[in-house]
C-alpha cells in the first residue's frame, strides 16, 4: 500500500503567524473580534493615523483574517469567521498530523493555455495555485489581478448567477476565503451584482 500523501498548507500558516507577530495588528484583530469598526474608530482606539491603520488592516485582509464592507465612502472592517476558522484548523493540524511524506506534483499545464497571461502572470499563478486550486493569496494587488482574471473566466458572460452559485464556483478554487474573493471580483468590476445582492453576472472585463 502506498503511503498517504499529506499536503500541508505551511506557507499560509507562516504568513498568518507573521501577521500576528506585529503588536499593532494583533491589537487591531482583537478589537475587530469584538465587533465591526470603521477605520477612524480603530485609529482612535490604537492612537495611530488612519493610513497606518489601513495598512495594517490590508495585511490582515491579505491572509483572510479580516473582511471589508464599504458604505458610501466609509470602510468598515470585522473578523472573517471563515478565515479565522481555517487558521485554527491549521494550528490544530500542527499537533495531530504526522510529518508530511511528500507533496503531489502540481499540474500547471492549464496555465500555459491562458492566452491573455503574461510571463509574470503565469509565474504568479504557478506560485499561488496547485493543480488548478489556490493555495494562498498574494499580498500585492498587482499579483492578485491575474488571479482575479483567471477566476472571472470561470463565469459565463450574459448569465445570471445566484450568490450561492458564485460561492460554489469560488469555493472549488479557494475554500479558505471565497467571500473575500467574491468581493474583490465585484470591487475590481469582474463581476457586478444587483443592489439587493441576489443576482450576479460577469462583465467580461479583460484587464
């Protein structure tokens, strides 16, 4: 019998632990775990400027620990329960899993079929995917864009989707934080949605 192959998400765990190594981010996360805060409220609570707080929040959001809600020009943040739950599972696995035997080689042939992808785009997709599924999200917005464009290609233009259908497609690519990905696709206009959030559609955006 072949030994069981175990793929650990060690990089994601390291990224989250690095985020928590900063006292300010840890303090902000504890506040957000209590309730939703506007950026200005958080800045006052930790005695820092709003741009500085926004930078720390962006780092927390990059690893899926925090979600953003826009209300007009105001930004509201709260803890992402899905991302926090995944972090807890990663920590628990450190104790209960045996050392990894080997990783399954990634099938990256699909990346070479993307005619829109630049060499840099392909490098990003190879780094952050494993056999067509996301393993993590980049911190830089520039590197996030080819990932969003690839995800947007999974949706048919001129077809209406329910939020459940959108979530199902994104979960298949990245179950850890599909909610943030859905919001990013809307924020960067790869997807649009009705005002009540019941229907979504792909815009066919090409850049």
